[in-house]
C-alpha cells in the first residue's frame, strides 16, 4: 500500500479538480468521522485530514478520486493486473490520437477497437495508455508515408 505521504500528495492533486475544492474535502473528513463514530486524534479540528487514522485516510482518498472519476486506490490495488498508475492522459494526447486516426483514415469504430486492444479494455486514461496507443499509430503513419 502507498505511504501516507504519497496518498496525501495524490489527495491534494485530486482536490484541485473537485467541485468546491477544499471545502468539499473538509465536509468529507467530517462525514468520515461521523460514519465511524470517531473523533480527530490529538485534539485536531474535526475537518482536519491529520486527525484521520491511516484507514480513514485511505478511504478519504478513494472517495475523492471517485468524485473526480478515477477508479480509486482501494478498488484497484497497484499489484492488480491493469492497475492504474502514473499521470492522467492530457487532452492534448487524446486530441493527438484523434488526429493521427484521421490521418490514417480510420473510422471511430476502428479507433475504438484499436484503443481497446492496445489498453486491454481500459481506454485512454493515463499517459502510459496514451503512449501505448500513439506509438504504434505513429509508426503506421510513418510506414504509410514511406511507400
């Protein structure tokens, strides 16, 4: 399992994408305490992430990730096949995939099938997924141009 420091970094990156940002995070922390019937440790404020146990902290990160559309850390551990690791694919990478597919003359169905094969059904979610799709497409485009 990832360290608390690493999870905290992931949490704050995700909070920036949340509607309501830090206020939503503070509400979720308070709800976690209420659900578990706990109080923050060491007299910390009820909405402080530092007052959460390690288990509560992991659950909080998972909820925030789910709110931004990410599968989360508890649902898919890193060791599981197909676990998501790395950075999210950028809009530019996704647009580049569309552009290369257009240059190859592919239909939307052809592109979807190719993405599904290259990413083992996950789709393009991470930078690594985008690279797995783009690299062979660019190779095909180069080969087509050399003929």
